C-alpha cells in the first residue's frame, strides 16, 4: 500500500470507528498529523483542510495548516489561514510569517512596523532586522542603523547584524561606509560568508577598487572557485564595473533576512524552520535562487524528494548556480531509485558545463554505485585531467577512481591511484584501510598492509570495517590468536554485516572454535539473504559449512591454515 493510500485508509478507518457524522474530522486530523510527521506536506495540507471544513476555528489545526502551506511554498494560502487565526484572537509565529511576507511583498512598511511592535512578527531572531529594513523603506536610515547597531550588541547576532548593516549602506549608495563594515575597519572583524564576500566585491567594484575585489575573492574562494564566483571574477578582470545587486531595496533586504537565518540555522535547527524561512525568502524575492536551492536541499534532507526535485528544477538554466541545482536534482533522482534519469541529468550538465569538476565526480560516483566501473573511470579521468591542468589535485578523486579500477581487477592502475591519494593525504584512514585490505586479499605486501591498517585503526578505532581489516590481515599472516579479538570487536561494531560475520567464522575455525565458526557462517548467509553483499560468495560459505575451511582452502590451492608466533 502506498503512503498516500495508507493516509486515505487511515482517515476512513478512524471516521467509521467514531460515533456519528459529528466525529468525522478526527480521521482526517490523524491522517494529517501522520502526513506531517512523514514530511508529506501536500497530504497534510489536504487533510487539515478537511478538518477545517467541520471545525474552522480550531487554532491548532489552523496553525498546522499554515505551516503545511508554507512548506509547500503556497504563501497566499498560508496567509489566508493566518488571517483566520488573527480573527480568532490567536497568535502563532509560524502563522505570522506569511503575513510578514505579504507586507514585505506589498512594501507596506508602516503595517510591517506596526505588526512587529505589537509582537506579531516573525520571531525574535528576525524581527529586529526586518524592522530595520522597514525603517529604511520609510526613508529613515538613521532609525534603521540604530536598530541594526542595537541588534549587533546581542550575543550571537553580531555578524548577522553587521552583514545587513553593510547591505543597507550599499543600498543607499554609501559604498565607502559599506566597505568599512565589510573590511572590519568600522565595527571590527566580520565573519566572511559567500553572500557577504560577493556583496563586498560588488561594493569594491562600485568604488573602482577592482584589485581589492579580486584579492578578496582569491583569499576567500581560492584559485578555482565555483562557477558563480568565477563568473564574477571574470567580469572584474575584464574591467567591468559590477553593479551592486545583492540587495536592491528594503523588500530584498527582508528576503535576505529570512535567507540569512535559513542558512545559519541549517546546522542547528529543526529542518521545518529552515524550510519556512527559505520559502519566505523566495516568496518575497522570486529571483532569490539561493533561497530556492536552500528549500530544495532542506526538502531533500527531509526525504521529500519529489518536492526537492521540483524545487531544484525551477532554477533557471542561465543562472550561475544552475549546476548546483542540477547536482542536487541528480542526487534526489538517484536516491529515489532513478539512476538512469540521474545519469541523464549529469550527462547533459557535463555537456553544458564541461569544465566543472564536481559534475564529472558526481557522474563517476553514480556509475560506480551502479557497478558501471568503466563509465565511472571515464568520468573520473575527466575530473583528474581538469584538476591536474589547474595544479589542484584532490585525493578523493584518485581514491574513488582507484576503487573503480580495483573492481575491474586493474590492479596496477588501482594501486597507483591509491598511492597517489596517500601522497596527497598521507594518513587518511579510509585510503589506508582500502589499500591495505586489498593488498591482504591479493596476498601482496602483507607487512606494509598491516602497518597501513594499524594506522587506520588508530585513527578510527570504532569503525567496524577498519577493525575487520586489521583482524583479517592478522589472520592472513597466520597470527590467529591476535586476530580473534579484533574480529570479535568488528562483529560487535557491525553485527549485521555478512562479510564481517564470515570473516569471524574463518578466524574462529583457525583457532579451533569450529562450532562457533559454523554459527557465524550460517549467520553470514542469513544476513546476506536479507542484505546481499557483493563481497560475499554464498556458495563458498555453504561449502565451508559442508566440508570445513581446511578442505575449501585445499581445493582452492590456497595455503593451508598455519599459525605463526607473534614475531611472524
């Protein structure tokens, strides 16, 4: 039964189980609450609307409906619900946000200030700065700066306030004062963010200080920035005077308040608040592509992939952040079991923007996940070529290309890439473990493999995969008594992994605990049936259960089990 059909069934079931038609809304209410907990805002809005047809004054349902509409980006519907709540005398921060949005859209600065002064604003974090932009909308810059400076004194809000102070100064054409804020000259050092640095570069361009603008971009983003930053840098290098477009008036300023808060809260708050703020920003400023991307990323985090895909797809093709949106859309398609559609998105994107490394890496990762290793290598090759041309090699790209080569049994190429990754990042436990484990499986460089895996375990002692590798290399070296403790620890860390349980069975057999070994092999087979592993050969495990590990090794022409002392 699909999620949406389950909700409908739940509504009918609860309704039929109540006494009479007067109780009918209860089923829709439970269905709505379930939909909200699942992040299915479209279904939640539908069921809340059903409840409100019977109980239009229910404040709790009104608030929940306002939230669901805001989450969907349907601000007009959310505002209609919010007005109903105000008519009922109820107050709700969530419901007040769409009314703030409407006032900003209408540039009703007097009404916006009245609302905030009456305690009917968008919340403590936002209200002070929204009021400052409303003062500027009234033409009172002094009052705006007074509010901003007061906000800057509050703990944790200084960087937020100073960023908006610089924006407000730039909006009224005082680029010298805006520069002094961004540079830290007037109010002390300000934390650099992507938006802040772009705004600062635009300010410096307006002042004719192109070299400083380029230096700020270089210091912040390096020599190989994202396309939107590269585009700005190219315009500056060409001698263009770049206009100040980060915020073009008070209305955009209010949108930037919501966007700033959404980005700041992404790592700290409930996804629902991030989504609401991002939706508010894009409703006030429909051209605020980064607000749209933030909403899409949040929906993706909430596993609302259809809504996320739609949001990503709304970003215009000619916008510098288009590739960011398309990468997000491809990832959402992949997650929802549509790898072919994701591959098509990435292929078209690579054709449109062939110089962007991240696109080729994403394509390689997708092909590797689908076990299309030759296609993965081709995509990684393009990424490596671009990085080498820019003298900016990245260990991760060599690492993932090495995995694809190893899966195709291209061992010389795989080993070269693993070692190149270690040259660039000598102590990365992931690379140390993968290369060490692969050498163990191939029976080469076992002492070096042991050293690598011991270093990996020292860095990640709670990684089941890495602890398993240490136990396995000790087993392959014949140091069974040492191996057993590590293998048992790996099985504790990853009790449902079929390969780890199979390895533990082999080590138990080697130390003459054969009954326990057979138990682990049976467990490995059972786990493999539930979650198949490409690294487990179930027929070999069944053969071990039938004749024992010694006979299997003999039939394979492998070295027999032979314990060595601790010195090897």
